C-alpha cells in the first residue's frame, strides 16, 4: 500500500471519528443546557478568567460577580474543551489532505467548508455566553452543530468514494429530486423549531397530547412567540416569554413534526419500489417514529432529563439517517447514469468511424 493510500485511509478513519465526536459535543451541549449550566462560566473563552474552573475565592474576585457553581462551571468547560478538540481534529485533516487537494475527486472543498463551519460554531459558542443565552444564538448554535456533523458525514462518504476509485470521476453526483429538497427543508425547519422551543423553555408549555392544555386551539400569541428581534441584554435563562407565546412555539413544533412526517412518507412511497433504497427509507421512517414517540413522552412525563436528552439524540439520528438515505439515492442515480453515459460515448465513437 502506497503512502498516499495510507494517508487516505487515515483521513477516512478521522472523518468517522469526527462524526462520533460531533455527536458527543452536541449531546454534551444539550446536557449542559438541560442542567441550566449554559452560564456556568460567565465569560468566554475562559471561566472566571481562568482556563480551568477556579476556586470560589478567584471567582468572587472576577468582575462578573457571578456566584460560582462548580458542577455547572465544569459542565460548561468540558463542553468547550470537547469543541476545541473537534476543531483540532479538523486542522489535522486539513494538514493531511493538503497534498491531495488538487487531485480529481478529492473533497477538498468540503474540508474547507468544515473548517469554516467550525469557526462559525466557535463564534456562536462565544455569543451564547456573552449574549446571555439569547434564543436566536442558542438555536443557531444547535443548527451549527448539526451542520458540522453532516459535513463530517458527507466528507467521510466522499473520501470512501475516492479511496474505492482507481480513477476518481470528475463529474459531480447527480442532483436529487424536488421531493428530497422539500423533505430536507422541512427537516431543517423542524430542527430550528426544536431549538427555538428549547431555548425559549417551551417544552412543557402544552400539557397533554394530542390536545394542548386540554384544548385543540389554546390561547396563542404568534407575534411574540416568533419575535426574532428580541432585545439583547436580559438573561434568557429559563426564558422571558409569557405563557401564550410559549404555547405558540410548542404547537408550531408539533405542526412542524406533522408536516415533516407527511413529506417523509411521500418520499418513502416514491422510492419504496427500489430494493436498494427501501431499507434506507425504512430506517428514515423508523428514526422519525422514534423521535415522535420521544417527543410525546417528554410532554406526557413533563420533560424528564433522560428523555429530554434522548429527544436531542433522536434529532441527531433522524438527521443522520436522512442524510445517508439521500447519499444512497445520489449514488444510485450515478450508478444508473454512468453506464448510460458510457453506452452513449461508445455509440458516438462508432458513428464517428462511419464516413
């Protein structure tokens, strides 16, 4: 095996590690938020001006005058340490991929996009603290983490294609149908609604299921619930919105889940007769069903810590399964188009020989 093959194999393994590591960072961030530890360290990037959680005496002398809660501070700092290590992993992959950046088929642009996403995530992490858990930033921070995870996955899949190809094709993968685009947009919207629900502490604004507080149409306030220019300044720990606004957010999340489910069922029905795609469609629907079940359980049992964390893990699983299903659809379309293209090329070559 050549030196280049060994390096490519290492990049494939590092991309796998990146997927797992990003999932761990996302879940650690969710656990930190669920433990109300997002402001466990009132400054950034350190904690009370230190790189490790200090003792109470050092914390008391800090200009923030925030009381130190060691457990919450350590949760926040461990989350930051893990995110920093993830950034280091991306830099290692950039260094290893640099000699191959101009080779046909090598996903160098995806690697650069991953670095950019990591840098943006770092900025969102800082703003999460300095803007005192402003819901807009908290939601974008969650979406950014999921985007980093999916970029790692896409990079891994493209690296595997590069490693398996003796002569990597220069052509790009075929575009997916509008059905996939609609489902992907609805998934992104639903993930954003989930982040907005969590960051505004609206997870149990509706008690009971399928009704909300015993009503099909409870009192709501759409203008306040989705007022995206909320004032920066107050601390948003435990939320600032009134009950009707939180009810609106919660119901919007439920309606988003319904719309996403319908789109996934239609997408699966469209591809169900394709034997190669059927298991991926089934896995995608199973992940969606699990996520819906976890959401209902969280409402019925008043958002217990374990179930709330599992609901975040379910969102991660649904995003991964849908991305993998989309990849299989792309690869399948390419497998169909390449033989047709070769036949057309041979036919054109034969025609060219005829005087």
